């Protein structure tokens, strides 16, 4: 884009306005407006006006101004950068990626474009591609610092070579912060994240305004799920770079993932005020509204999103179906059943579960089961769950986790008494138990924390699952103490209320009680158990997100039955080798005599009785699980026998459960 229609004085004004565009967008807008009055077809002035509109929060006006000028022949990297940012702010995420790629291709030294491309890719969950974009930005920044060879190696994927070159440079110039930043980038790419973080923190201690280092640290922390730490750096970056849409989305994601939905909502609302048609933002906005119990507002957000992005119908209808207080309509059912060859198997599964829940609410149990079964079959074909691995793990755990092992590690782990871990099968009542405990003045509810699972995966290192118990059994007391301390440090970000105790309600942690006991010997553990047939069918009828691998067993009735048997066998072993360590709380007992079971629960956690725990539905807090609506109303007997409507079709589940199909007629002894 050129300003051939402007005289030299006007071009000088244009250059000055571009230099102050971030700090004085209103002045830039005035300059561009005057120039377009004098030369209506001048593309550079139009670009400046679009850039000013975007920075003043009017991305729609920016798009209308710049859009007609963008063609395949556009050769201005600045124009493609601005167009990419405008597209990102108006919800065209994939088009934004392509526009930013064009900017980087035209000007590989354009650091801001490469970094914006990386941010957009991270926001879309494409971390590997983002890494390449960030490496391009690092290379551009380093070329003028005598570090071009190392930066080139980094950008071309030769991280180890880059690291060697940078360490040699640092020995010659130990105070070179740009070299240190690049060294951290190289360390990240070879997997040494602790070293990378230390180097980046050193850079920021020496130069708090070093934006590249702060950006690298923010992304590093975000990708490690350290959302609160990442959010702090992103806020500082947005103070420096307030017009970066990718950073704003990542900040909102960090806030939401730490449970601060109120703060995330404010950011979503700001973005939607600037551009109400951003369907990607509307979707997550609806999710946060639903987590806060604002179901009617969530439904409106989903409905608007459905009009704007009909291709997202499967996810949106499933989200609408989860708002059980606002049933789907006949028109919704017709739309969900309408054939559409463009929907993936994943989308068809989402629609199947949404249809199933809708028919269930209407009492059409045969139709509902058919929909659930078809959807579950689609999901089962897409996952690699192996029930033999689960059974082998149970046998290995029984062999490794012995009284002798636990006696030899009696002084191991982190001594904190703060964690309360609620485990069991998904859809067994754990959210209700969490809500009861979170109604106590000394307890904070968080969410389904992933830290124990991530820790177990790191210990396993890609080896077969059945090797994990043996690996854990070899850990010495120092390592166990370090792992316990790491757990406490990495979960601190979710504890926003500062209460004495906090809840980690991850159902999949039921397989890691041996590890939990060794690293957190004073943590309270509660196994919430539901009657086998009810529990199995509740899992079968639920769609679980891709990151909820703890539920991979739930798409086949026979595999559910086998999984339940393995679970019972493992917990029987835990009871034998760690008697009294785990409180078994049966959902049916909680319904039958709520006060007695709540008192028993509180006693196990070392807490005095508080009446608020019996009026748990009055406790206002975010709840992100499918049970959100249930825990916002008093407990009822309604769910105990709901599965019996489906009993004619659950023969495979009953057969696989075998002798555990019928629960004991009385509660287990009251361990505490």
C-alpha cells in the first residue's frame, strides 16, 4: 500500500501518526480522516484509519474500512498484520491466522506479526505451530544483536545447536539479556522448562520492561497449566500492548481456568461489546455464565452463537441440553435430526447425546437410549481405551502398594493438611459432595484439578500403565516430599478464597490413591460411590470432553461394568492396606439420611458441623460439571432409580458387573 496521492507534508504526518498509533489512536484517526478527505482513494490513509478504529475498540468499522482493500495482490505486511488482528477481533480465527502468516511471509523481520501469529495459534490450541511462529519472532529480534546464527538454528528447529551457540555467547557476554532470552527459548524447545523459566525470570529481574522475555514466560506458564502465574504476566503485557486480541483471549482463558469466571466474564463482555458477532467468544461466555448458575443468560448466548455459527450446532445443542432447567424445543429436535453430511463423527456424537437428554426429559426412554447408544458407539470408535490395561494396573497396584511399602515411607511426603481429594467414578455424586464441603466456612471448592494425573503421567514417561505402581514404589522420601510440595505449589492458583482447606475433585484420582498417600499423607480422601447399575448408566449417558480421559471407559456398557469391577477391587485393596485412610460415602446413604452422612463427612475432614452444609444449594460458587443444576437445588430421591427406565437395554452392563451388580443393602462401616 502506498500514499502516492499525498504530498510530502501529508506523508510525514502519516508517519508520525503511525508512530503514536498505540498511545494516541484518536489523533491517528483525525489525521487519517483529513487525508482521506483530500485523497479518498489513498490506501495508506485508509489503513491508518482502520488501525485507529481497531485500537479505539471498533473492530467492525475497522473491518469495513480495510476489507475492500485486501486482495491476493496486497503486498503490505502492515496491512496483513492489521487485517489479521481485525479478523481475530471479529471472530474469524482461521482467516486471522492466514492473514498473519501472510504478514510474516512478506516480512520475516516483523516481530509483532510473528508474535501475534503465535498468540492466535495458542488461543486455538495449536501449540506446536505457535512455537514455530515464536521462534520466527525470536530470530527477527536477534538478527540485529549478532545472534543471527543461533536464532536461525532456533527458528529452523535445531534447538540443541542454538543452545550450544547461545551458551558460548553468554560466556563471552554474560550480561546480554537478549541472548539469555533466546537461550530460554532454546531450553523450552528441548524440554528443559525449569531452566527456561529461571532464565526468563532473571531477564525480567534485570529489565522488567523486556516485553519479549515476559511474553515468552507468560506462554511457558500457560502451556504448563500455571494459569494464575501466566495471567499476571499477560496483564502486564496488555498494559504495554493493549491492542493484542490473542493476548486478551489467553488472559480470559487463564482467569476462567483458575475458576475466576467473574473476571473472565468482564473480559468476554468487553470483547463482545466491541464486536457482538464473535461466536468463539460467545461460546465460552455462555460456558462461564452456566458455571455461575446464570442459565437463562447462558442460553441466550448459546442461541445467538447458534445463529452466527450454524457449523457449531453440535457443540451448542449439547451445551443447551446441559441446561436441564430450560429444555430443548421441538424445533431444536428437528434441527438436530436433520441430515447433514458435513458434520463429523464427533459432532454427530454430540448431537446424539443432546437428543438423548431431550428425549429423556420427555419420557421417551426407548428413543433416548437409542440416541445415547449410537452416540457412545461413535465416541468409542474414536478412542484407544484398553480395558486390559486398567485390569493390569489394578493387579500391579495390589502387588506394589503393600503395608510394608507404606510403613517404610511413613515419614514421606508433604505434611500439609489442606487438601481434600474427592475420588470415584464420574457421575457418582462427587459434585454434590464437593458442594456440601464447599459450603463450610473453612473449605474452598476448586474444580477437577489435573495435577495428580499430570504427575503420574510424568513418572510413567510413556511406559505401559501397569508399570506406574512399581515406579512409584521406588521413589525415595526426598522425591516424595518434592512431589507433595509441587502439588501444593501448582494447585495454589486455584485457591482464590484463602481458606484453610481446599477440594480437588478429580474422579480419575481414584487410581492414584497410593501416590496421593505417599506424597500427601495428611490429605483427606473421600471415595464417593454410587450403586453399580445407576453409576454405570449415568456415565454411559454422559458426553465427556476430549481432555476428560478419565471417562474413556464410559462408551461401552460391558467395559463400564468391567471398569466398575476393577474400581471395587482396587478400593478393597486400599481399605486392606490403609485401613481408615479413605472415607467411603455412598450416594444412596447421602440421599436417605443427609444430615448423618454430612456429619460423618465433616468429621472425616476434621471439621465441625455447620448448618450451611445442609443448605448447600444456597452456596454461590462456580460449578463446571454436568451436575451444576442438581447441586443448586435440595437433594431428592429422583435420581436414585432413574436408570430403571432403561433397564430393558442394560443387560450387557449387568452381565459385566457380575456379582457386584447389586450394592450392599446397608452402608459400610463408618470409617473416619
